């Protein structure tokens, strides 16, 4: 499933039209992408993400919608789902586009891990599942996030460590087998090892479970290392839509938007000032390779 | 003078079971912080570093050993109240530390509780807001502030109690990079200009670089101590404690392993300088 967004504008307060959270955003996210969304706080990225599974609905999808002549309304298509159409099956859409919010572990609520993970499944399945089917799905999801089902299934989610809680929360979203998984700051607040583990988990889910992954992040190193394409938001507008290898060549413009750049981009710039130019895709792996090649050329 | 001293301190959240050592969150910890010093405590989640913070101002009482603040032991109940005035803690979540809807009321909360006279409270509000660079926000709603601004207000709230030691328990973990920089600037300024003793608890290696000294915790014990540079040079050991190098360290390590004799560098500028040296040497 691809995501195609056209002319998306949104205001939380339509009576003061100057305050747009999103202004005329058009972009496509291809199936199979590991897509990154960046932007400082208040740039509109969360508002954008909430449109993707219709937590915020488009004006044309409102029950009382009456079209005005000459207005180009925003449209969002996700695979076969038309989010501008009020007859769309929202439940089906939401089970195909899973959203993991920031600090999802704060949303855990059930008495046991297995009940917590099963909650979304029960709500989204079209036909009632037997206890055996439910258990099989829950087991599969918990295993996919790297937890041992037998060990955690009966534990209270509140007795787990921070990293484990976050995994359980992700399991609760992927249990419906979404094709697109959107995560808002998936690694925030974790220690460096926890971060590495969560990013590793997302890559393994990307290979086996969810075709498309979209992450919102403030961590440019994380974006540079992991994403295939990046959207940059500022003041509700889409400023850049590029792969990291091209995006981080715009270091000065990004910094003018109040954004950071990856460490590799900083070293590249400092080298440039010393008359050494490096051509890289900005992952640390490739950057080190290019530098070593430069050093070796003269040996 | 020693601002804070831990003497063989152990702590367990559960009643110790006979013969079980794993139940200790902090185990046999000895360290001290001099007045005016800036010490960073590093450790992965669950290493005991937050327990250390709570022991330092008597929110938790040591199961064994003693904690002293300016030579006053915290084990005696009568000392607790006066010691807490000296040791302020700023926690992780900005939203959990706001008690009032207006900034100045929020800052007044602490001083009001310890019975500071009204006129004096007004002065303290002005001073603490100025110290964190938030003077113009005095009459704003706390709910309309960004995460970084809320944490600065939390720091101001602690400053209004005029503590001698400030503990930051992962106070930047929930902030974006901009908010993180704001907080670290304030902390640095308090330490350098006001001589405030700082205990910074973090898992961001970059932040630990700003400290005079760093302590690494693992499974409740202190496993490494030294200047931040000394700690980072022992990166292989750091990894055994589930701590990862900052991105710049990762890059440095990749180059070194690839056979480039780069000297140790912790900033992009320094690393670029080292690389430039290596390249010009090899071409010479």
C-alpha cells in the first residue's frame, strides 16, 4: 500500500484561518519505504501523522459535508482506501495503518500483557475470534517484537522494564497486521542500547511484517542511518522530500529551520573547511568507508 | 568541602532476601562530590542511577551505609527537612513537575511551603526566572510552554529554594534537541557562574562530556570513574555495561578499526582535524 497525500491543509481553529497546522502538503510515500518525518515541535508533523489513519478526518469525509464550488479539497489515498470519502470503512483502514504514539507504554492498561495486546485485535477483527485464534495472533505479535511469549504473557505490563513495555505497546499495534506502521518518536527516552534495539526491531518488522514503516524523529543520526526517504516539515509546510543522501547536503537550510544535522554531516562540513571533500550517503558505515578510501588513496 | 558523600551505601526496594544480592538497586556505593563540582552519573536503564538521586536528598533512605550532605547524615529524620532545602531535584517528565497554571505561582510553590516571607518570594521568583532565561514568561500559562521551557521552569522552581546542590535525573530525556541544549546551557551556567554543585544523571554521553568528572553505574555498583575523556577512551568496557558511544564516538571507532590512526576526538571539529592530519600524512 502506498500513501498519496494531495493539497492537505488543516487548522485546529478554522475561525482564525491564519493559524494553519498544515499548509498545502502534497507527498507520496511508496510501498516498502522506511520513511522519516522531521521537523521541530509545532511544525505540523504530528497533525500530518494523525491524518494517516483518519484520527483527523478530511473535510469531505465529514457527515455534514456540503461541497462549495471552486474549492480544491485535500485528498488522501492509502492503497484502496479513499480518506476523502465518508463511506470508507475506517475500522478496516485503521487495522491496516497502525500508529504507535510517543511514549506508547503510557497507554498500557490491561492486567496482563496478553490481554493488553489482544485489545486492539478484538476491536478490529471483522468476525469474532476464538480464544485459540486470539492467542495465536498475540503470541505471534509478541514474538515479532522480540519478547518470549511464555515469560511475559501473564505478567502485568507495569512490572516490565521501560524497553519491554514499549515492545508490548508496539505488539498491541502490529497484532492486527498493519501494512503500514507509523511510529512517533519510537526511540525517545530510551538509553543508547534500548534505542539500538528498537531500531533493530523496526528493521526486522520492515523485513517480515509491515511493508512500509514511517517514523517521526528528532534524532538526525537515527534518520540518517535508517531512512530511505525523509520529509521535512516547518510551520505546517513541506520543505524537503528527499533521500538522506541528498537532504543533508542542505545543512545550512536545515539549521535555519532550527533542525539539527547528523554527526556525519557535521564532520563532512568541518572537513570541507579543511579542503577535504567527502561524497557520502551520510550513514556512519558509508562515511567511514569514504574517509578510509581517501586516506588509502595516497598510501 | 564535600557537598555530598555516599559511604558504603546500599539500597533495596524489597526487603532483602537472605543470600540474594540481585535485589539491591544500589550496592556498596562510595563516592563524594566536592562543593562546586559538576559530576555526571552514567548508566543504562535500571543501573541504579535514579535510585542514587533519590538517596541523595532523602526521598529514599539507605538500607545500609550513610549519605551525608555537607557533613550532615540523612539517616536522622530531624535532618531531612533542612537537607532537602539544600538538595533540589529536577525529574524527567516536565508535565509531572508543574503544580500551578501560571509560571510565577508554580515557582512560588516551593518557597511558600517552607515559609519564606511574601516579599522575599517575589524576589526569588524574579531571580530564578532570570537564571533560567525565562523572565518574560512570568505571567504565562504553564500549559502553553514547550517541554524545554517547562523544564527550565522546573529548574527555576528548585532554584527558588536556594539549594546548594542540584540533581538532574534524566531531565532532558523527554525533550527535543533544542530543549536539551537549553537545559544544558542553564546547567552549565549555574555551575560555572553561581558555583552550584551539579549531579547530572543521564544516558546521553554528549551531556556527560560537559562534566568535570563522570561515574558509570552498572547493576547498582560504581564500575568506572574519571574525567569524561578517560571514560570514553575505555569504550570497549563501556559497551560491556550496555552503554553505547555517542554517534561521534561510533564514527571514530569505525575509522580506527578500519586502520586509520585517528587520535581520540569527541567533537565533529576535532574529528575532522584528526582525519585531515591522517590524510595529509599518508599523502606526504
